[in-house]
C-alpha cells in the first residue's frame, strides 16, 4: 500500500536527507521512492525548485509545442482501460482524409508550431500504413518555409508495428515515435491488456525504434489499480535503462465504456493526491533523466484546471495543444473528462502560451525542440 511504502521510505531516509538526495547527480531506486513519497509542503517545494532548475540547466528555458492531431480512432487493440478500444461499440469511428491532415499541418506551421504529433488507434493493414507514409511525405514537403526549412518536426503515435513498418515511416520523414509502456511492471501490464497483447512485444518495439534512430518516447499512467510507489520508481529506472528520449506521463482516469470503468484511483487516492503524485513523477523523472523531453499532459488539466502549468513548474518542457478538427474530437477520448473538446479550432495556441508564461517559461516557436538526450545518445558508444 502507499502508507507502507511511505513508512518504509522514511526508514530508508534516516541516513539520507531529502536535501542530500536532491543534490545527487545519480538517483537510486530508494532516492526516487523518497521523492515520490514526500508529503510535507516544504519538501514538495524543494522538489519542484530542484526539478525546475534541472530543466533550465539541461533543456533550456523554452517550452515547445507538439500539435496533437488525432487522425483516426479505429483500433485493432482492446486495451482494458482505453475509450477507443476495439470492443467499444458505442463509439462513432472516423478517419480523417489526407487533405484534412495536411491542412491541419499547414495551419500549425503558419501558427508557429515547430512540430506535429500524428496519433491514432493501432492498425497494421497496408492501406493504413501506405496512407500514413503519403501524408508524412506531403507534410514534410508542404510545410517547409524560411522559418522551418525542413518542415514540421513529425512525431508518430500509432502503436506496435513491425520493424519494416517503422523503417518505412522513418524513411518517409517521421523522426520521433511515442509508444507508451503504461507501466514497466509486467504483472500490471497484464491486468491492463488482453492476453494477446504482451509486455515483451511492447518492450521489443521500443528497443527497435531506438535501434532505427528514432527519438523514442514512452510513458506510464499514474494511479493504476494495484500500483505502488515502488512500481513508479521502477518506471523511471525503466526510462533510464532503455535510454528513453521523451516521457509522457499522466494520471490514470477511467473511461465509462471500458472494463475498468468501476476502478477507483489506486491507493484510494483523492484527485488532489493523485495530481500531486503525478507532479512528483514529473519532477523525479526530470531529476533522474535530466536532458530528456517531458510533456505536461492533457490529463493533468483534466484533474486540475491549471494542471499543465503545474507540470511545467515541476520540470516539464513540452505541451501538446489539441489540433484535431472540432467535429471529431468527442470521438477520441481515451479517458473521461478530456478538456478542450468544445474549444474553437486554434484556441489552444493563445491559451497555452499564457499558461506557459504563468509557469515561468516561454514558448519556443518555429523550432522542433528535440531532446538534447537524443543527440547525445546517438553520439555515445553503446556500452
């Protein structure tokens, strides 16, 4: 339980104060548990300040946009927590046309976004893959400008694919890929997915993406049923051990049309406690991983009206404004309560700029904002 994890953590900290932990260059599992277990206001302030300073030192003072285009909610997978899972028959399915996707990309480039994330449900059929290749090539070609001579930076989030498909999409022009592990615990992973979706295959895909030269992103849900502080600390070590470049984490929020609809947040957490734990995860990841990109996710704003601002204050340096056409937004809800569904298209730009400024950062416009970790990882010899 969380209470026993915190009690154990206090015993471990008898010889090492939080101040000493925050001054360390390399954090251990016990150090991460101590950070994640902090409850006293002064300790949490110290964690926030250390993570904010680490972000400034390692990734700079700018926060970068990744326009989020959810171009299809058709999915072959059946994850037990996900609102667009294959078995959800209450959902109206859609796929945007190539022209719609390119049009959104052009508007993003004109507005100063440096990058775009193309996200969909998981499909592996050839028409889907070939169509995505065409769109990537068009976006790269048609968004070139003096401000963006190489076009928009492109990230993909389209699930588990074969090595050949990853190679094709990389060759087409995508250079980042987000494949969330959701939890680094094989036991927890098995509870979240049907038996045919295997933890080992997810990890193999992450490793393949790294081998192919992608800037690799992954992430976890915070507050899963049965999850412990130790699990969350191991998640951060998983990111480090697999040399992940980009991290996206957010609170677990149930969706009413899934088998997990009835679960309360783990540890019987109230929303405030789950929100605070999510912020501590961002800070702990920043302090442990240093020069990676970390997103202040939309899910943070779902459980707190200023969630993304607080994410930036705790060390995040990426925000993902929603650019999905308004007419289909309500059909792409992975969890209940997703914000910005009724906003006018383009409204996120000014809103998020104000949020970033409130958090003490500035938006880096017309820039890809790749993680320094990616460049250093490619230059460093594999041990």
